[in-house]
């Protein structure tokens, strides 16, 4: 897939002469970019190309420096996690106004401490589709639910010092507000276990296969050639408490919301992960979470 550069704003220097401004504003997506606040933390959409680049720097620190992702030459040079999908996505940011960081030309800006990448179906279909389609066959699912609006979630990460309730809550507040704003019906995306040896993940993978696999109407399957069997233990051999304890917080969070899991996993050697496909129709989200965040996303509204 060809690499797309992030969009660049244009500056009118004089009649007939326009220069690119690489840190300029993103195209207006409509609506207030601020989606919620808790104390000094704020969740909002990225407003400039510069903010997207800072989110990519955060992703690099988490995925490449902290975790086991393997960087190519471009990634090493820029120290940013970026791909061809970033320019067409919306990027949710959690920023800490009490932690100002120096920027170019003596400026300071609130620290970006968490991020989520969102891709709406209408946007994906005008370009190269969903990122998840590189690992899972989404076509039948999309065809079965032509009247539904899909949203892909991805590239979620939070700085280590901020991996507490407030930051995670704000990320979900931002996603929920976005879902309501764009009248989304279904959320999908890849969720990851650290490690590329499925045998070591037999317990949580088998638990998900037996207890959380999507119904036939919502099921997707890992692509041929990438399919990794999740049914690695008999149901009676599964210690449910131990299986849940072995799962990353993000996957546990999806399950609490009512997410279903696709058929088969995929090993991603570049990121050093084993991926599953998450499918979450909005209509099946647990009412306790809708009540918690508010049917109008108003609980932490700005």
C-alpha cells in the first residue's frame, strides 16, 4: 500500500505563490473538537497536522521503545509510528494541560498522554478500506449489514505514567461522543496480545473462542494464510479467571462493553503481537456503560 503524507495547509505568500505549512490545521471535521474533561486532562480531536505527528511520536514511544515493534528505516528516522491510514483518520487525543511541553519557536503545548485512531466507513470506502481488512475478511460482514455505519478503532495507547482510570475513561468518553456525533452503529478493530507465539496465549485465546466468539451474523474470519487457530483448549480445561487475568486491559475493556470476537487470530511480526478482531454493535453495548457515560455523552462533556 503506498504511503500517504499527512495533509499540509497552504499559506498565501503573495498572489500566485502558495507555500506548504506542514504543521497547519487539518480539514474541518465539523463540531467542537473538545469531547470531555477531567481536571487537567482533556479529550479532543487532533486539530492540526502537528498534533497528529505528536500522537505518532507517542505511538512510537509505546509501540517501538516500550513494546516489541520492529521499526523500518523511515520510522527510525522520524521516530514516529505512521502509516498510509493516518491522513484519512480522525485522531482522539488526551492532553494534560498541567504538563506543558516545549515546542518549536519557543512555544509550549499541553502534553499528549493518550491517543486513539478512528476511521469511519464512508471515509475508508473512498480510499483503501479499513486497516483491519489487512488481517481479517470484513467483506461478508459489511455486506450483511449494508444499512449500518461502521467505525474502526485502532492504534490505542497511553503513556505509562497515565495508565489509570481517568485517562482510560476519557479515551472512552471521546470514542462514545464521536460515535454519537457520527451516528455510528458498529465498532470494529484489531486488538492485540503482546507476543507472537500463540501457544503461550492458548488460555486467553481459547477462552475468547469459547466464550466471546461472535454470532454467525457478526462473525469475521482471519484471512487465509494468516489464520491462527484460537480453539487451543477444551472448554472444561479453561480457568476463566486466569484467562481474563492474562488479557491486556484494552481487550478486557472491550469485553466489558459487550464486544464479540472474530474467528481466528493473526500474528503481526512487525508489531510483535497476536491480533484478534473485535466487533461491537452499539445496540449490544451494556446499558450500564451507556448510563455511565450518558446517552448524549454528557458525563464528561466540556
